C-alpha cells in the first residue's frame, strides 16, 4: 500500500504512525463502548475499557510492523483497522500463512460512507503485497452492521464458534486472571 492512498468520497486511508497512538487509543475505546452497548455477549458484562492497554496494543503492533491503518474524512480520523499475519491454523496445509483482521471500526457519524470498505480494500492490498492470499476475521452474530459489510466485501463464514457457560445464571463476577 502506498504511503497515503486517497479513496473516492474524500476518504484517506494510510498506515498509522507512532504520532497516531492517541487517536488510535481513542477510536479503540469508542469501539469498545460500541461493542459493549450493541453486542449481547456476557463477556462484555462488567468489562471496563483500559486506555493504557489499548495504547500498548497499538504500540506493540506498530513495533512488530503489523497492519495498523487509519481512515480520515476531510482530515478527521474516523476509523481504523488492525490486522496481522498468522500461521495457517492447519499446520499441514499448503497455505502457510493468512491475514487476520482483529479490529475494524468506523465512528457513527462516518458509517455508510464507504470507510469500512476503504479500510478493507487497503488491508487486502497490504496482505497481498506480503504474499498472503487468505484473510480471516471474526464478528459477533449480533453485529448486523459488521455482518452486512463483510458479506458485501466477499467474506463468507467458514467456521462457527460455540460457547456454553458453566456459571450459574446471573453470576457476572470477575474471574481471577491466570498468573
């Protein structure tokens, strides 16, 4: 992907830089709040944002040369995408590695203007430039907007994640973290 890539509709998608860390952290916290408010998943119950961890995650991704993109409209950052290259989950596969998109977020006021599509296309180009021919991502079934965008872009379900809670109903206490 070129240093900065203009996309129609006034959208600019570019690789993030260290100077973008405060913006990325802020967008990530908005993503956290959006998911917590819209996704019916008990993993979000009682979850609180951790700005320092979000900042550190982006810092680590930039240091590892992972994929970190920022999208702007009229010079204002309105979204981001975070991804990385991972080994294929079937070790014996002829596919050695795949792209993984872990976050793609667009602020409310910029939705429906092609920002997620521009981020996805830039990510696809980034992965292709590195010889990656397959990309995976996850989204909650309750996130209808994500389902629509990713389907429109050609991302089709391949596996299903199932979960069963073994806790008593209504027990939303924080569990101890492993050492």
